[in-house]
């Protein structure tokens, strides 16, 4: 198992942002996470990551309501750089907010 949600998170009721797929796609594009650089200002970084977090929450809500296919419909509209940067951001967020860890490999 790669990770799991902590018990505290499992017991909480999450209220997801409700947006349609096209709006989520536009939000991911407007976040411009792929344009962040080491010399980006703190304001630019905060704004991009905040938009990314909002888009991720809305994407999870879309998946809850319409299923995985709706998520893929949004993601397939992004160009390669946007998809890779958003996916990297999403993995980072999940690792930060769950008990994410690599599974132990059995001894060979």
C-alpha cells in the first residue's frame, strides 16, 4: 500500500468545492504551476499553489460526484507541461496530507 488517510481525516466530513470540468480545467491553467521558477516571487508562488489546491479539491469533488472518467476528461485537455506540473503538485499535496510512504519490499 502506498499510503492511507489518517484516522482523524477518515472521521472528518469533507466538503468539496463543486465546479464543472471546464471550470476546473481553466483554474488549473490559470494556476500556471508549470511557470513557477526558483526566482518566482513569494506572491506568485502563493497564488499559483493556492489556485492549484483549489483545483485539486474541485477535481476530487468532481470525481466523487461523477467518477474517475470525469477527472480524466479534465486532465486530458491539459498540455503536457500543465499535466506534469499539476500531477507533481497533486502528489506532493497528497504526500503532505496523508501518511504516504513506500511499501516495504519483501526480501528476495
